[in-house]
C-alpha cells in the first residue's frame, strides 16, 4: 500500500457531513464513488493506492476551507488474509 496524506484541521470543529454521493460499477468486481463533504479540515490532500486488502484500489481526497471531494475506485471483493486470495460472494 502507498498512502500519502497532508492535513491541516480546525481543532475547534467536529463538522463532517456528506453533501452528495455518486457511485456506479465499472466491471463485475470494480466500482467507483465520487463524493462531496463538509469537513473540519482547512487543507487536505490524500492519496492511497492498495493492491490487496478489503476494497483495494485508488482513493483520493482533496479539501480546502472545510469542503472536500473524494474519488474512490475500488475492488468490491473482500480479501481473505488467511489464504491471501479474494473472496467472492455471488
């Protein structure tokens, strides 16, 4: 996993609300989400890329002055840590 994150938060705020949420399927086991949030962060830049683990994929978030947008492209399967394989529930 690669995870890069830079955040400056407002310590006197606990605001976190979803403004909008869009999602869909790319293929049988791949999906996407595009979300907007009200947050307590003044600045936020986050990028995470994983190839194994639950819902592995690309996750990016960019925020400024209490508002953020998130893009998440991920695998809908769950990771079995005992066998190091994907579990598929059809």
